[in-house]
C-alpha cells in the first residue's frame, strides 16, 4: 500500500510504501518503523489526520498449504508475515526465524510465535552476525524440500539467497526498493529480473518492483551487490 498523509505537504513529496500488517472488514493497519523523514511524519500523525492510501499493489508471498514453509524475517521485514501467518490455512506447517538488533519486543514477533513455530536471534555485537548466518544456513538446509520466504534488509536478503542457492532450496524474497508512484509509472523502483526470451539479450530486463513484485522467486532476480548472472 502507498501512504501519503497531507502532512507531507511538499517535503517529502512522494508517498511511501508499506506492507499490510492487519486487515479487518473495517480497518487496515500498518506496522511502521521510523527510518527517515516520511516515516517520522507518519509516526507523529494525530488520530483523524487526513491520509491518502492506494493499493493493495503488486503481489504477495506464495501460500502452499501442503508444504513446510520457513519464514525468514530481518527487522521490520517481519511486518508482512503477521497477516501471512494469521491467514495461512495450515499454520502448523509454518516456522519463523527472526533476526533483529533492537529488543524483540519492539516487533510483532509474539503474534506469529502464538501461531507458528518461531525462534528469534538478537544481534548485539559484531561477532553475532556469524552465529546468525550459521543458524540461517542450518534452517534453510532443513527446509530445502519446502518453501522459504524472506523479507528484510538487503545484506540479509543477499545472505539468504546465497544460502538457499547452496542448499538448492526454493526461495521467495520481498524487495524493499524505493517507490514513488506504486503503480508502475515512474520506473523509480525497477530491479533486474529474468524474463522469457530465446536470446541471451532477452534473458533479463528491468521490471517494476511495485507491480511485478515486490515478491519474486529468488532465482528470477538479480540483487544489488550480487555476482553478475552467468
Ligand atoms: C513493498 C514495501 C513494503 C514495505 N513495508 C514496510 C512496512 O511494513 N513497515 C515499514 O516500516 N517499512 C516498510 N517498507 C520500507 C519503507 O517504505 C521505508 O522505510 C520508508 O519509505 C522510508 O521513508 P522515509 O521518508 O522515512 O525515509 P527517507 O528519509 O526518505 O530515507 C530513509 C531510508 O529509507 C529508504 N527509503 C526512502 N524512501 C523510500 C521508498 N519510497 N521506498 C523504499 N525505501 C525508501 C532510503 O533508502 C533510506 O535508507 C516497505 C518498503 C517496500 C518497498
Ligand atoms: S514506484 Fe513507480 S514504477 Fe514502481
């Protein structure tokens, strides 16, 4: 969903994208972490403040009720998984591994832990990252015959993608590219994705994350910072 409160005025100019955190027939909720100008304004809104909202936009993570599914979330990347877990037809087949730097209580971890098997890892110092990566590797290996879903910061996605490739696991990732229009028009959010085509020149193209994603099969996209495709 794209959110633009009237309080943005001309600064920041563009709306900001957020995942749906919870949905009822009458309400829609977002879990927002303050990252900069726009999120600071959103966090400071008074009840009843005018807000333009458009969406839902793009696609969603796959739901495969018969398949063991591992959710990997880093930081605010946990936001879309609360609704995912609550609406999953077989939550007993879901497992979550959640990594964060602030205390876990700052995130909607317990909501998912009440439904699915869940474990969390808090990174407190530079040495912890290796331990977390080792944990991710173990869990990905254990789910290599299942489905793996990931959302989080870019370095986290790069690591998860590498580990999934090493273990031959099926992985979907949700990208958090910068967005402005949310409807495929501004091309501000593009990423390189494989497209159908016979010649090598047609092997990949820039696609809009807002309309073709934000969720992609990991082997279909090229992440910034990744080795070039061969
Ligand atoms: C599909 C999608 C779903 C998201 N879901 C959530 C969510 O549920 N909860 C949540 O807290 N955050 C979510 N984000 C990230 C959120 O959109 C950014 O944190 C927010 O736009 C930052 O805006 P800002 O004005 O506060 O930051 P700025 O002051 O503009 O910049 C601070 C940081 O945010 C990044 N950023 C700035 N503008 C955007 C933008 N338009 N799109 C993406 N990143 C941007 C910048 O690269 C910079 O690192 C999501 C992003 C995407 C693309
Ligand atoms: S945000 Fe404008 S094309 Fe995706």
